[in-house]
């Protein structure tokens, strides 16, 4: 009887576990796995007639043969890496202040200040930057009134503006894992390092950064993927000269109705993000599971 009751209990626990896990697995299957499988299938076929298709790598050949496509692809990757690096450089002092310097209400207030911009949509945030930086906007007008420039200067539609928008858009996703990592750093380790003659740079390099490495890698992975796949911010702040690869994907799907070419571009973007994340993990010596615990 005890064995029967025990086996019934195990079956019930297993059934309960499966039921609890089912929504997550269903979400993963329907919204991630199947769309990516369909994306790969679309990218490996070519239209031969009305409703007729044949297997082909022509879409990838078009990407290689057309300089505009691979130039935009490389530019998007480089700008995304630069944006991620700038976000890390700006977010690290902020995270250190929140985790180790600020206390009580000041700590909560600083975190809320990082959170406030995300209470509105990305569209509103990008339009806010446009109002601030356009030729008739707030900042060019202020520069004229201060006598710094003789006439309003157009500050939109350049790489610097795109980087500003991308860093601003993804800042919170870098601050949160960094704060989580830095909060667990024992203050006595830093104090002992100072007592032993260490300076700020050596302590940062030998104690703080190694301890915060999982948070740094987690933040960089999230920010890079968000930046690489961003469409709205580069389009609004960069205009027609933004040359962002997601615009090429949008053009193929929506403007030209060439879903096969758009799928190939999307799959290439997926492969690029996967490759860079893998390389970052190998370079930092971190494991993906440990890193994702910080996000």
C-alpha cells in the first residue's frame, strides 16, 4: 500500500510539474521555435511561379553579391557593438552608485530615475529626442541664444544621434544586471585591498570587474541583441541615411513583398547575434546559464 501511495504521489507531482511547465513550453514552441523554423524554410526557397517554389540558396547569393546589403549588415553589427560598449561605460558608474554608494531613499530614487524613461513607449522616447535635437528644436535654439552657434544646427540624421538614441533606449537593461552583480560584492574585500596598498584601478581590474563579470556579460548580451534588432530608433533618429539592417528586412517583407529575401536577411541577423553572443561568452569565460541568472 505504501508503495502504491508513493507511486501515485510521484505521478501526481510529475503531472503537476508538466502542467506548470506546459504554458512556458507552448509559448516557446509557438512564438520562438516554429517562427524561426519557418524563417529558415522561407529563406531556402525561391519563387518559380504563382504559388510554386523550389529549394534554393539564391537569397543568400543576393546578399553576398549586392554591396549595399552586406555593407549595411556589417555597419549594423559595428554600430551595435559600439552602442553596447558605450552603454556599459555609462551604466557601470550608475550601477556602482546605486549598489554601493547610495543608501535608503536615495538608492530607490536613483533606480526610479533609470526606470522612468521606460514608462513610455520607445516611439515617444525617440520622438522626444527628435524634438530636442532637430534644427528647430530645443538644443539648437539654446546654442543660438548662448552665442555658441550663429544659426540653428541640424543634430539629427547622423551616427552620433543614432548612438545616443540606442544607448538611451537600452540603458536600463545594462543597469539592472550590473546592480544585481555588484550588490553581492563584499565591501570588506575592497577595504582589504585598499589596506594592502591597492589603488582604485587595480581594485577595479582585479576585484570588481571579475566579480561583476556575469552581470557585465548578461547586460551586454541583452543590450546587443536589442540594439541589433532595433528598427524604430535608427529609422527615426537616423532618417534615410541610417542604413540599419532591420530596415532592409522591413523593406523586403512590407514594401517589396519578397518574403523569401526578407527571411534570409532575418536569419542572417539571427546567426550574427548568436555568433557574437557565443564569442562573447567564450572570451569572458562565462557560462550561458550563469549569465542568464543575472538578467
